[in-house]
């Protein structure tokens, strides 16, 4: 690199797929590259460095990643100096397959090795060698190994990124844990992200303070199974509840969330923390995956449906007003109509705020893939997926409509997607159909409901009250209440615009 590691006028394109963990990893990678002088660009074909941050959780995500990689073949042939990197879970899971099928890829980097990316780019430019940095025993073909930083030094990047973020930060992810030890039979995460490692609480709090200093009002603590967070501290075990208490004390922060929770060992002290700590939001995402004990056993989930139901009952009892969300897999190996019916009944009974529902797809390396046939036909999986989502849509709509007439507190996140598009449009014909309100804002309640209303720039980043006037399954529409006037003057007419729900 020029100027002692600083590059000038170079651009980096980064495509992110998959979960919040990947979103955070991408932010981290961009932060590193930005401090070295790279400018982010949306133009993959003309970028100096093009990176794909991949996800291996489902076959569909891998196919999409392959298609993104393939799209870089021509630009790379046209501009051989371009550096193409594939990072994340797929790089870790199938390095040989990627290198065999995508010879234009310059380097592969697993999720635990992201700190090496700047040096890898440097080395590719110097040597034009194809490089691979994976978890220790898989790394090869790179002199970077001799420069390998100590295990999990990526954590230090987590910390430094808070200072390197551009502009004001409103919401941020903070990693508290990496990897997973649960080995659910369908899941590739323990193979791609390794064993569970928890970050020191002091580092998490320091990062949160830096983010709050940069304007963050909300942080989401991230891990694969956050409720198993544990860190030794002077002979004492710091668990998630203790950590929440420490993060709650960070000044300037308004809200704290945490994902994802595992139902098997969820302690009551975390529920008590949700009740007692004012910044911890009353929202729990806790994937069950199936409503059938037999399927849960085949999935190697270490709890029963009864234990799950009992836990959710306790959560509702201890944390007033809590909303609950879950994940389901349909069409897992051998899933019968009756077993799927049990999932349907569970959704009906638990009245989640929302669910994510996935059609099972076998992942290489997993126990399910090795030992159980993927024997539920695609069409049946599709039908079950649609059936479950339809049921949940009705429940979500009913829940949201029950809030009509109420006033909810929202953290105003910014302009809605449609408003951003409308504001960017030069001609009326480019605006979204039916669009009339370029001042449409979007915010979120503590219970994770999306709220859309009219407002202005000054509202963004603040907590506001919104009077709910209508609702769909995904979105509440309302009217902002201007506070502090002594008279609660309403500042905008009712909003009727396109839904602006965002995927999480
Ligand atoms: S708990 Fe199970 S599903 Fe979740 S990351 Fe770990 S192995 Fe995968």
C-alpha cells in the first residue's frame, strides 16, 4: 500500500448477505478499509476492491453468493488490478469449491480472520497470489500466517470500529459472543464460526460507551445464543443479566436489545433484568424451530415444546408488555403432517409478534445432512411455509390493529425507504406508486413494532410519541404528537402511504 498503508482514491464495494452478525462484520471490514483511505462505492464493476460477505445458513443464500461472485468475473477480466475477495461463512465452509469454480477470486477470508483483510489485499496486489485465511488449521497459501494476529484479535477491531464509523450513529450492533457449541443437527454455524467464545464485559461496555459518544441511542447485543453468555471475573461468573446491567449504566443510551436467545437455558435473572432495567427493551426473539418434540429431538435442540411454552409463559408473567418472536423450520427431515400441525398449533397458541419461517435445506457438514434424508418434497415445504406465514400474518395484523387509538413511544430511525426513494426522484414518474409524502419517517417501539408517520429531520434520532391510527400486519401508521407545548399539538395530518417495513 502507498503512504505507509494509506491508499488514496481507491474504492471498495462490499455486498453483505445473511444475519446481523454479517452486517456487523461488514461494518467492521469497511471501518478498517475506510481508515486506510478506501471509499465505499455501490459500483461493484468499477471498484478497486470488491468483497462478498457470504452466508451458509441456507442453500439459497449460497446460490445468491455464487451469483454475486460470478457477476464479478467480467469486471475482473476487464480490470485485472481489481481485487476480489470472498469473506464470511461460505469462504470458511467451502474454500475449495469457491476456488475451483471462481478462479477470478483473489482471496478467501473466514469470519474469524477479518482482521487480515487489509494485509490480504496488500499481498494480492504485491504478488497476485491467491490467498486463503481460514480458522487456524485450514489456513494456507498465505505468508500472512506468519503475521497472524492472536486468536480472536478481531475483537479489537470491534472496539476500534466505534471510533471509525462515519457520521452520526443511531443504532449499532455490539458483539458479545462468537461461535456456538450447541450443534443443532441442521446448522452449519458451529462449523463456520467455531466454538462459543465470550467477549470480556469491560470491552463490551467500552465499545458501547464509544458508540453512545458517537450518538448511538440503541445498541443490540449480538451472539448466536446470547443467554449462554458467561465470562469469569475475579472468581465470579458474569452472565447476560450482569452484562445488561453494566450496559444499562452507559450514559446517552436509550435502548438495549439482545439477539439471539436459545430456549434451552434461559435464566430468570435475564427476564428480571428486562423488567427492571429501564433501557432494556421488552422484546425477546427466541427461536423454537418446531412445535413437535420428536422433530426437536431430531434437530438436537435440547428442550421440549413444554419447556419452551413454560419459558414464554414466565417471560410474559415477569416482563409486562413483552413481545415475543420466533423462528420455525418447516419440512425438516421426516417431518410428518402431524408434526407440522404441532408447529401450526404452537404459532396459534403463542401469539408471537412475528416469526421467521424457513424451508429446510440440508447443509453440508451437518449431522442432519450426513444421517437423515431430506425427504419432505419441495412442494410440501413450500405449502407449509406459506401456511405458517399466513397464520402469523393474521395474528400480527390482529395484534397491530389492537393498538389503534393508543399512543406508542418510538425511536425515530430516519426516513422510510419509500421517502428516501421519493426524495431522490427527480421526476414524479420515478416516485413510488401512490406516493405523496416525502416526509414519511419510520421508527420502532420498544417492543419492536415498526411505526410510520410524518415528521421532519429534527425528529430523527429522538424518542417521540405517535398516536396509532391504522395498522397492517407489519406496520403501524400514525400521527406524531409534538410534546413540550403544554398542549400536545399534533403536527401532521394522518399518514397513508406504502408500507415501509424493513427486514431485520
Ligand atoms: S443454537 Fe443451533 S441453530 Fe443456533 S447457531 Fe447454534 S447450532 Fe446453529
